[in-house]
C-alpha cells in the first residue's frame, strides 16, 4: 500500500534546500496530490513511512511550504489504487489543497499538527454525513483552527491571570503573517474571497448550520443548490463586498470597548456578540492602518479588500465609540473610494454616518459630502429625502460651490432644462461626477425624447453631441444606436443628422425604463 | 374621577350600556392638576397616611370594581383582574402628572402611561376585554404620543446612554427616543386591532383607523414616511375583511384621507394625491378651519400640477396664512413673470420646504413660462397687411430671440439661444405628450427660430 497520509517523518537524505526549488503555486499538481492523498487516507489509516516521501522536511517547521515539485511523482501511483467507496467532493479536495498553499502556511503550526487536524476535521465530517453540506470554501483551515484553539486557551489564561494578551508581545511577527495571508487571499480572489476566509465565514456557517441541524442529510442536496445560487450571486457582484443580511445586533455592553489589538489589518465580521478587546484596534493603531490602506489602494486598487478593511476599521471605531475627526476621515475616505467604484450601497452607509458625525460638529469636508448627498438623492429620485436635505441647508451652505452646483443640478432637472444640466455636468466639482454618471444616461434619453418631439425634420448629430455633452460625435452616434435609433442616423449634405421626425416612440421606451425605480440596494 | 364609589358606579354604568367613550373618560389623564392630585390622594386618604403598598391599592380597586353599585352581570374574574391593572396604572400616572409641572418628569409619565396601555393590550389579549371598550385604547394611545413628545422635549440630546455599538447612530433619532418607542407601542395596538378575528359587529377592527391616524401623526413627526406606507400596504392587504371605510366616523375618515393624500403627494403621485385630498376636503367639517387649511396646503400645489389651475381669491379668502403662502407665486404664474416667480419662490423657500411643497411649487415655473410665451406671441402682433382691406393675420412665428428677451425680462441674466430652445422643446414635448402632435408647432434648426400656431 502506498503512503497516503502526509506524514511528519523527515525524509532521509532530502536536503532542505530542495524544498525551495519548488515553484508556487503549482495548481496543476496539487489537485492530483490531493486526490491521491484523500482517496486512500481513510481506507489506510495506518500510513507507512517510505523514505521517498513527497513532502518536504516537516521537522523544521518555519517555513513549511509543500514541495510541489516532488509531489508530482505520486499521482500515477494514486491512480493505480482501487477507487474507494467514499467519493471526496471537489470542495473537500480544494480545502485540503488550500490548507497546503504556501501562503496559507503558518510557521507556528507544524505540519504534523496540521495534518492531524485536517484528518480529524474531514473524518468527523464524513462520519456525520456532512461532507456535502459543509461549506469547505469558508471552512477554517487546519492551521487556523489550531491557532484559534491556542488563542482561546491563551485568552482563558490571560483573562484569569490578568496578564497582557499573548499576541501583544509578538506584534510584528503576527502582523507580518497576517499581511501576507491577506494579500494571498486577495490575489486568489476567485478561490477564497477575503470575506469568506477565517472569521468572516462565521455568519454563513451559522446560517447553513442551523439548517443542517434539522435535516442534515435530507436537505443537503437542496442546500448545495442554494449555495450555488449564492455563489453565483457573488460572482455576479464581481468579487465585491456583499452584505445584505443583518442579524439582530447584540445587546450593548456596559461601556465602550478599549481595544488592545496591534494588528494593522483585520477582516470584517459583523458582530453577534460583544466585541473582545484583543480583537479591537485602538485609534493609535487604526491611524497606521489608514495610512497603510491608503497606500495599498493607490498601489493595488483592490476594492474588495479595501472595502472589507474599511468596514472592520469602522467597526473598531464604533465599538470603541470613537467619534472624532479621525472617524470622519475614515468615513470620508471610504465614501470616496466607494463612490469611485460605484458601490452605492457602501457609499450610502458612509454618507449616513457622516451626516450624523458632522451634526456633532466634527471637522471634515461637510460641504463636499452634502453636495454628494444631494446628487445621490437626485439619482435615487428620493424626493422626500431631497426635501429634508433642502430643509437642513443653511444660507451659507447654499452659497458653497459644491452645494450650489448640486442644487443647480437639481433645479435644472426639475425644470427640464437639459441644456443647463449638461453644462453643469461638465463642471462638477470634487467627485460628484461619479454620482452624476449614474443618472446622466437617463437624462440624455429624456433630452433626446424632447429633441425628437420638438425639432423637425432632423437635427445635426453635432448639435446633440454638444447639447448632451458627449465626448465625440462617435459617442453620440453610439448612444443613439444603442437605444434603437440606428436607422435614424443619416448623412445629409455632408453632415450626419438624426431624423427626429421619424423617431416616434424610439427613445420613449428606453426612457421609461431608465426612469423606472432606481434600485439602490444592489451593492456591488 | 376619584377612586371611590362614584368611579365604580361609572364603570358599572358604562359597562351596562356598553358605552366605550363613557368608560374611556374614567381613565382620561387630561385633567387639571388639582383634580389629578385628588385622584392620587383618593386612594391614600382612605387608609392611614403611609405610602400604600401596591398590592393594597390593587386589592382596594378590585373590591371597588367587584362591588360596583351598578350590577356587573357576567363580569369574569379575569376581566376584573385586567381592569384592576389598568386602573392601578392610571392611578400611578395621576400621581406623576399631578406634579409634572414642577418636576417636568415627563419621561416618568410616559413610562407609567406605557404601563397602562400595556395593561390594556393585555386585557384584550388575555382578559376578555370586549371590543366596545376600544375608546380606552384611543385615550391611551393619544396621550402616549403626547407624553412621548413632551418627554423628548425635556430630554437633553446629549444623553447618549442608549447609544448601542451599532454601526449607525443618529442624533436625530436620539432626539425622538420616546416618540420612536411610542411608535412601536402604537404599532402593537395596530396589530391588536387588525388581528381580531371576531365577527365585524364586535371586532376591534373598528379601532383601526383611529390608531392608524395616530401612527401617521407619529411617523410624520419622525420623518419616517416610509413606515406610513407600510401601514397602508398592510391595510390594503387586509381590506377584504374589514368594515367599509365610509362607515367609520367622518373625523377619522378625513384624517386618514389627508395623510394618505400627503403620502402620495410626497411620492409625486399627484393624481392619486388629489383624489385622496379632495375626498378629505369634501368630508371635512365646515368649521374645522385648521384642518381645511392643512388639506389645501397640499391640494393647491397638487391641482396646479394636474390641471394647471390656480386657486381663486374666493377660495383663499378665509385663510390668511394660505394667501400669504400662495398668492405671490400665483400672481407671477398668471402674468408669466418668470423672474419675479423665481424671486417669490426664493423668498418663501424656507416656508415651502418646511411644508414639503417646495419641489412641487417649483414646477409652477413651467406654467409661468407657458404664459410668458403666450404673451410674447401676442406682443408679436400681426403680419403686415399685404392688401388694403384684408383682415389682419396674426404673426405665427415667434423668433427665439424675442422669447429669450421675454425670459430675461426683469433679470440681469442673459439666456443663450440653445437654452431657450431647450425650454421650448420642453414645452412642445409636454403638449405633444397628451395631444396628437400639432405639425406646425415645432422648432426649426436652420433658421434658429421657433414657430408656433
């Protein structure tokens, strides 16, 4: 029988340097390796220890990357093995594979421990018939489980002995680890989105779990289809942050938390219990986090990661009841980034908070964001809120450049003055153009409808280009044909004209559709 | 009414005649302080002057109610127990209210009154209170809202004790803490009425509209009109097994229709809004001037949008406030004075915004613009008479420049031709939307001047 379960025994005669010749990641090999490993592990619980074991030396823990290069050898052997009754689902295989990703390795957890834990986890799942219902994608990796158990133990000790938390002593070490892991997560977004790794998965675990408890086996098929749907939905959202379900908030504790966490980065997890100080970063740390995130955003432009990080930052501020100028800064930056990425859901959360924060008299760019607010309500056609915004503005604010611009945009639209509207579009201050982009399309359609009714028999394309502020005649022509007007474009006396007289209802339907309810809940 | 034979007598009489309003009067907190104080003492004075224990008071009330001089036929033990809780809560509130002018402890009054309304809800849920007693819920609900507002007014905004560590906090909401709470309680009462499965003749559903109106008022004050919409949705869903709307008291109909109309108004659904507001207007008592004024505040802008008509002087005559609000604007619209219209709108902006009619009135500018165009057209006069004796013919073309001049009239601002054309295009679009398209009513690009028939 072939060696199946990866064993800790150090292969004799394999110099450590060999380990580093491996190229990572090597996905072409890993699935095979996994299949081989798991196809037999349970049928042969007593692994033998051959000298030519494919894995690197496990005795010297840090670092413990798998030598994928040499693991190429076993697959044929694996295929020779008779197929076992237990078919491991792909998700389990990926889970194992993921566990051994070099980036996910933890120097503090030995391979031996990892493998034992991995085995234990999967065995238990198999025994409980949960192999197909557990969300392996979000399952904690063995090394994470181990670390967590250690942490819990440490915490218990720390609590009773009232000593400093064990991680404070090795902050640099830990944070370095975290960083790389997070970066790797981000890089492998399609495999393990950051909001699903580690703690972030808890919510989903819980949701599926409650179901499992009731009818684990009967419903597993149904479950997977549901999960697939969920996954599809996430794909649709293009790897962005998704949070629609809100569990009831936990009851407030006795007072604000004072954080002791020294890590710079932290994944976001919606709280379901009072926060623990060791998981909360104090403002001093958060200030460094903000600088780090700013740099990362400039460099990587990875929105899913940034959004997640900002959310955890906001949470840390909230649980510590930090409401000062720094809080405003965090929210403002997050709002701007969300705007840039067109994530209106997240933007709106920030905006709502900012409104409250400004009300407390905190410093920030209140006018800039008030202007956004107005533009936002124009986009969502929320007349009630628009009215409230108007009611809240002071005469001085109304004179502010950005706010005045937003107010002018509003009134130009109210009066159907598209000429004025597009002029204003062209001179939008700050980042308001990102918001205006959201509704400029529908306003162009409306204006086009008007023009088609009013100008007969035709208008030069150039006129439309200029009136509706298209970048070029080409863009204008594209817009016209995109909305069913390709037949209306014609050359006449050397210029391209739009046959407005023949337009009829061409643009009306598109207009009606564009003005139909604006769905703001869809966050990317 | 003081706790004593008279009260118990009244309770029995109200019960015998099944007169809910009479019964509700016995728990009204709307009394002068002296009287409240008397009620408070009426329980104490009986015994020796020690603060009476709650149980003793309850026992006393129970004795009183059971031995009411009016015969309490068929009153069950549970029902009496329920009423004891209600009267006990009432008695406790009177103690707070009697001194509230000095102590300003409106929060206490609110909390205590909430105990009363909860006792009532309990009574309906478990103690077999009958549907004819729902006026008690009216009194309870009405005053709960009033106490909540008083309490919020007396609470400092900085009191953030309840600030949970949620991601969203809002000082606005903190300002209305008790009123928010009140809305939740009223919502429970709403469900209590709605969920009654008894036959209509003896159903709590007859209390629905009174409670809904209270909810509307609360939600409007909280600026949470979305929640009002929810109520309407629930109501529409359950309309099948409800008494006919028109068999409810007219006062309730008017208030309900008014709010329903305003809600539509806020959503820019002016046709529906006009329907509801008109019904409210027609049902409203002729002397309820304040209510009529409120209805008109929204009905007039509504009418302006749907029918392009302005209120007559006669209509506004009895309402000086409305005259001040609408007349300047109406004048400008009528005369097509665009610039003056803008000024008038600006002038009263705060007032309009406060009443949430600014955005609607702003659209009156279109009508002013149309009237201006008409004036420019008329000022254009006639085509030169070609032949002696011919009938003069109106000039049918209006140069864009002339209309532009008309728009700039009275203001310093100059409007460029493209913008004028844009405004004209808008008007044409509006006309052609409803009518078959008039051929000769269009803008000619080449000559850059509009023509009009």
